[in-house]
C-alpha cells in the first residue's frame, strides 16, 4: 500500500485520499483494517460510482479498473490515470507531483 | 520494443481511447495476445449488397464495408480525444468480428434504451473530461455525426450485455472468445479492406481538443466530476463534494478488495 505510506505527504499538500472498490461493505471493511488504510474507503457495491467515472468493467472482470482521479475543489477532474491491467497504477510520487 | 511492454502499452492505449475501444478492451487484448488477425480463408460466394459489400463474414454474417469504415473513423476520433494512437483498421475489424461473435452467441435481450445510451455517453464524456460539444466537433471533423456515434455506443452496450450474459452462464469471456475464434468460420476480405482503407479520407486526424486555457472560449468546459455519497467502512457517510470544500480529493479505484 504505497499510498498509505505517503498519506502524510498528501495531507501536507492539502489533499484528501478516498478509495473505492466494487466489493461488499464487509470486504472493504476487512481490507481497510488489514492494511491499516488511514483514509476513507467505500464499497461501491452496485458499481454506480465506478460507472459514473467510466472505469467499471474496463478490464472485463466485473470490477473497476485500477484508476486515480485528482479532483479539484471546483469539481473539475485535474488529472486521471486509468490502469490497463491489475497492477498498472502510478506511484504515489507521480500522483503527488500532479497535485496543485 | 519488448513484447510484454508493447502489449501493455496497447492495453493502456485502448483503455485511454475509451468509448468505442474501451469496452472491447478485453476482446482486443485477447485477440492481440493470441497472435493477431484471423487466418484468411478463401472467399466464398456470399450475398452482397453492391452498395455495402462485406469486408468480413462471421459464421455467414457479413460485416459491411460501411460499418467497418465508420468504426475505423470513430476509433480515430475517440483515440484523438484521449490523445493516444488509434487502433489500425485491421484491429478495428477484429473488434467488430469479436462483437459479432458475442452477439451471435448471447441470448437475445431487449435493445439498450435511448436513456441508457445517453447515460453511457455522458459517463464516457465525464471519464474523458470532455463536453458533448467537443465530441461532436471532433466527429464532424471526420465527417461523422453524433447519431452515428450513438449507434456505435448502442451496439457497444448490446455487446456488453451479451458478454455479461455469457459470463453469467459461467464461462470466463477470454476462454469463451478463444474457443469461438477457433471454431467460428471467419473470412476476411483483405483486398477489399485495402481498397477501402485507400478510399478513406487521407489521414482524417481528429482536431485536437481545445486545451484548457484562460482565454474566453465559446465551448463550455469539461463536465465536473460526478458527485456521490457512499457509506465509509467505519459507517460514516462520505460525500465527495463535502470533502472538496476542504481541498482536492485523490479518488482511488481499487480493482480488488480482500
């Protein structure tokens, strides 16, 4: 959990992290506890949010593709990265570099 | 380039291309990972329309040159919007072949409603961070209109449903498709493809998106990020826009949990 390890750096830049997964609330709760994730984590069980962001089932597996969206205070999407495979995600530093 | 890296890049390209290409990511990747185009079989006599001759036949069902040419242009436009290289015309045809296979095999369902199609288009545009007007402009630059794109999206949704139905029957779609590609009678008319590619307008590169600049623009800005409220793991409610009041939010989609 690289993002977890850089949580303070995100907070220092005034940004909040929030995670979602297409999973049951129980699975999300267990993951959050097991990994010690310090930021909000939600179950997008009916994948409505993943669909709204266009990342649901992109990999054809019935889950969200791994993806990052940086959303500005005005609601605009400032930067996004949609992974092409299960482990395709930017590093915490790459995300931090995109923050205003 | 290293084969694996090349394949990965292709994944990313197709994901980013979104729209027409994105939903068929799995199909395309699978296809590419299995060695490319279908074998060319000798052409067999088929009923053809002089105005719309087939460029391929899938189990006896023609894929007309017009549908294919439209799909090629749509792929170019959508890739242009995403700022990534477009799939080749051959790859687009392979996507169409896979679509036909899915539609032929899936149990028939009601066609997607107009509302569903529009909602999907809005979600795609939100995902790309572009407005509907920007998409229409890019389509018009290659001689297409929104209705054509809407037909393509309708088709995409129908294929997606078919794919879901097949998966629900217990077959992983990649295995299913690999088997069908082996079993199906697929004929590609390469000469006609080559002629049609030559006839397509020369390099109709989609006009670049107007970059977000401080200068006044007649185009509306990209739509805002969709708001949502979900229950957090600890039971509290999380509403995106409440958090945005405090600063930017980095939204992280996990693929798997647990």
